[in-house]
C-alpha cells in the first residue's frame, strides 16, 4: 500500500515538473515571437533605417557567435591541458613505484638462471608487492581528487604534503627512497647529505612535485644501476641566487647513451622551472645527476634593454 502511495506521489511530481517546464517553454517562445514581431513591425515602418538595422543585427549575431566559439575553444584547450597534466602526474607516480617493482621482477627472471620451482618463491613476494602498490595508488588518487592534488605519493602507502617547506619534503623523499629494496643501496657505506632551506615563492605545487620526483628517480637509479657504490652524496644548496640539487655516486652507473623516459621528463621539468638538468659520468667511475633552478630574485629581475 505504501509503495503504491509513493508511486502515485512520484507520478504526480513528474506530471507537475512536465507542466512546469512546458509553461516555461511556452513563455520563452511567446516572448521571442513577440520580440520578432515587434522588430519586423519597426523595420517595415522605418523603411529608411531597415538596411542599417539589418546590418547591426547581423553584426551583433556574428559577434555573439564568435565570442561563444572563442570561449568554447579556450575551455576545450584548458580541459585538454588539465587532462594531459593529470596523465603526466599519474604516470610519474606509476613510473617511480610499480614500474620499479616490475623492473626488479624482470631482473630476477633475466639475471638468475633458476628453474621454475626455485624462481617462483622469489617472484611471489615481488609480485605481491607490485599488486599492493597498484591498489595503494588507486586509493591515493581516489582520495587526491578531493584534496586538489597537493600530495605526493612515494609508495608503501606513504603520502607527503607538498605544502610543507621544500627542504623538509626533499629530506622525506630522500629517507623513504633509501629505505626501498634496491640492490646497490646495500653496499653504500658513506652518505653525505644536506638540504638547505629554499625560497620557494616562485615555485608552484607542480614544480615542487617535479623536483621531488627528480630526487626520487635519481636515487632509484643509484639503487638499480650504480653497481659497487660505496659513497652517495645528496645535497640541495644555493649559490648566487640559484638552487642546485645534486646526486653523486661512485658506482659503475649506466653505460647506455639512450635517452629514457626519466631524462625526457626532467628536461621538461628544467624548462618548466626555467632551470638546467644534466646527468654526466664521472672519472674513473660514478655518475652526477644535477637539477638547478633560479631563485625568485633571478626570475623577477628585469632584463637590461640594449
């Protein structure tokens, strides 16, 4: 009985909404028709002014149409740019997290000549970790949609607030990344680190995220490729209104000249923050990875006219 009563109420509400919108449409159509009739009467009465009114009317319609199209085009471009930026941020999160775990799995398969029965026990915890990281990333991005993307995900369900001072964030990234299970981290005996306070007024949240991702990936590369590394230096310092973040190791490093996704990513980051990026081999062995950017005084300093 109650459900039938509710159904009757819902039907009455639906009918009332249809009547309401129908009346509104009839009113709008009536006003439009009356305006058109009035304009037609004026044009017919004032024959001398008809060409002028027609030209003005057409010009106004064209102006309105062009304005609407321009606003629509800007909205579409802005939406595309926002989606591209979001895709880039999500890829960075996956690249420095699950893809690193997947790389460890591939190394186990390629480098260890083991039978299937012996290989599976080693692969199982790595695959379990990969599955867990993917779940954490999903949960993080579901939550991040409500926090306006002001956090940084580092894996192992670790989330850092990007609104904190940059030198404190860099130290957290450094600490959590060195805790990850990379083979070359186990041979490091000496670590030199220093993170000086940074004037970050000219840096956006996206800039700070990119700088943190640079540090994270540079350390991950040390952990994966710097075979035999015993000394690691990680410093962020300022000199003549420029800030420089440097990661130096004495391992064997990467011998390939191929430009990977990370290198392209950090070249784009350097352009974004009006800075410089370089990764160079050291002699007799080792690698230096450096990102530098200008302080606010340099960015805001006017150029001299010549």
